[in-house]
C-alpha cells in the first residue's frame, strides 16, 4: 500500500494536480552546498574510475573514528538499504528466521522474503509507548533464529528505544547466540539521546547499518555503510565486487566532507525538524489523535480509534495530501504515517487538511 500511494500521487501530479507529499522520508532541505562542491571538485580531479569495493580508505577511517571502531570493520555501500540487504542475504540465505519488531520499515520483511527467509513479527503497541516485550522476544527466539532487526530511532514512530529495553534485547541475543542488526540511520539527528548497538561491544559482535541520506539530506546520492566483524565485512565486499563494484569515489568524497561538517549540518537539520515535530504534535493533539511525540525526525504515527487508514489515505490523496497508511508498517489499521518532509507552509496546510478529513 505504501508504494501504491506513491504511484497514485505521481500519477495525480502528472495530471497537473498539486499534491503535498508527506508519504516518503525524503528530506525537502537541499544537500548542503559544501557537500555538492566537494563532489564537483573530486570529479574535476579525475576521481571517476573504478575503486576499492570496501570503499575509500580515508572515508572508512573517518567513519571508524566517529564510531570508535577499526577501519577494517567498515564497508561502504550504495545506501543503507544495500547494507541491510547484503547483511540479511549473507546471514539468512541458507535458512533460519529473523525477528522484526513492528511497526517496521517495510523493506526488512520484503528483503527476507525475497530469498525465502522466515520472518517473525513482534508487535509493539502505542499504549506501551512502543516498548518491546522482552518476554515475548525471548519466547520467539528459537534455535533457528539468526537475526533480530532493530530500527533505533524507529520508522514510522520516531521513537527512541529506552536503554533498559535495549539492554534486555542485547542480553537475550547474547544468551541465545543471535546477531542484532541495528539500523541507526536516524540516530545522529535524534532529538533524544540514542544508545548505539556499538556501545555494547567494541569488537563488533553485532552489526550497525547507517547512511548519509537523512543526516546530510543525500537521499539520491546513494551512499551508506555497515559496521561489523571483519569476516562479514570481507564477505559483503565480495558481494559488492560481483554487483555494483564501488560507490563512485566522488560521492564518497562528498560524504567525507559531510562528516567533517557533521556537527554543523546535524544541528541545523535537528532544529528544523524539531520545530516541525512540535507543530504537528500540537495540531494533532488538539484534534484528538493519539501518538507518541517524536524523539527524532521525520515521522509522526498518529492513531484515531475506528479509522480505516487505507481508505483514509486514499481519500486524503484526492484532497491533495499524500500520507502512508499504518498497514504499510504492520498490523496498524487505525494508524497512518506523516512524514514531515515538505516546506513548512505545505506541512501546516496538510496538517489542517488531515485534521479536517478525520472529523
């Protein structure tokens, strides 16, 4: 349904209808000019050839420095989606199951199913502030469980996992010999303090995926990375070699410039999206929606009792606003996801239309 909404929005736009796009996590802010200039300078310098499938050494070293690991534990990928896909593929291609707490980013489930892996969905609830039930997680984890996927902060709820719960998840995984894949792509721009999976083990027993799309507004540049034990990094690099080979060097140089300006860029994007989250929270609360206030960009995941979110989102699209139904993220028919990734005036107009449509 997530992709159906997007295709319908594109079709309506092609027919000349104005659509306020709050259905995708694609930041409306431009890529910082310093990053663009770094890519241009790198291209002019001739960095347009094949390169290492591990990624450029200087970028891997900088990422390693940021996360407190060794460069040998880092591989550069074309977006964090490939980092996640390749990790799941190599871990699950020969069988086994993966546990995915919901609500979740749809791709986790679709990736696993694409090569026949079994998924076990662990539902969390708004009334519990989206906390994972550790007893349920423990009982779901069996001898065939190879991976637990965490998304922290979470898409679509924008909720940061509390330390006590994360401690419990890691304890269960360690006890049962299960690998955690932690997708932390929103971590660097979180409004709340976020504990990383790497804080538990400097030896990279568990795995972190991250990217430049959200923090540096580089969604179309397609660059991400994975931090893991050296054996997995080497195996992912072999997969890189027989697929895309390497992320273009000039894009890696642009990403490196982003990391050099990390504090400045992250502070600006956090401030902007905190302002938008506060606006959305105020309007939705006043209209009677239930939700957890966002801990991070870019999403709000409101609920209205009795709502059919699929019907609601299709009707809302006809009114010129695109959002994503809750059923795209698991068994959440009364929820829908608002992505605060449009200019401020459009967001305010869209929120007013959402409130009006829900009456």
